[in-house]
């Protein structure tokens, strides 16, 4: 069980804080012979698997490295074009590492804004007035928990589906926000939170919630 990440979104839908706590993403490295049996394509300036799954490699996974050389978008760090390198028979056998790429800061900002819009849509779709909005989304690999304060600040926590004690963590996050952000004379409301004490106490709250969740199983 684990708590993967925390997002804090202001009332306008802006991301004001994000912390990856345990967001390790599985990686798969395999040696291939020519011709490559996977179909790769360029998507969002990354080389991704478009067709073919094997040995833990899934459609949507990106090429992270070739023969130990890390990728940077469509190219390797040494400047070679990834698709051209993989198309040349003389480069085989070749080792390719696949996995889910880490989200960039811009992607996190965009996702926070999208969730803010979905939250508003959820409130409008409710047959009852004053709906609390989206409180939890569940998939087979993670759960998204959300708590919105009276002032419109959203605390979003991404966890393992089996993680317990998340409601208590959401309340604790608001306490940390109140004590170490709102009471900070140098902090401006609805602006990004950059405070060392806030970071430290948020991490402590997450670790305590993980221990409580494990103890409750």
C-alpha cells in the first residue's frame, strides 16, 4: 500500500502545490532482435508503443532508453533519432527500456485544471443542490481522493486502491495548509506554496497515514 502523490488546487483551478511521495513507475528493459515486433509512433514528442504488448510492455509506454542511453523526447541524449536507430538492422540485437514517463510540470498544471473542471461538472450533474462534488475516483491501479474546503481549495490525494486512513490524511493536510501556508506572513493566498516547513510537515502527515493504513489491514 502507498500514497503516491498530493495535489493542492486553488478555487480558480490553478495548481498551487504538488508532491510526489511514492510515485515510482514500473520500467521494463528487453533485448530485441531485428525486425522490432513492436509498432512505435511519435506522440506528444515522445516515442510510444502504438501496437504490440509483451513481457510487461504496454501500449502507451514510452521509450526511456536504448542500449543504456536515456531518451529526451524523440532523440537519445547522444543526439541520435530513436526511430532511425531502431530501423537500422546493424544496431541489433538492441536493448530498449520502456515505461511510463514522468509527468512534466506543465502536464501536472494541465491535469489539475482538468480535474477542477470535472469537479464543477460533477456538482452540476448532481440531482441534489449543494453537492460536495467528486470525493473519490477508483480504478484498478489507484484511487483519487478529493476534499474541497469551504473556501474552494481542493486537496487531492492519489493512493494505492488498498490504502486506508485517507480521510484522516485529507483533514491533516488542511491543518498543515492552515498552519504553515496561511499563517505564513510571506505567503499570498492562491499562489504557489514554497515553504520548507510546509514541505516537511506534509511529508510527516503522509508517512503517518501510510503507517496507519498498513496497521488497519
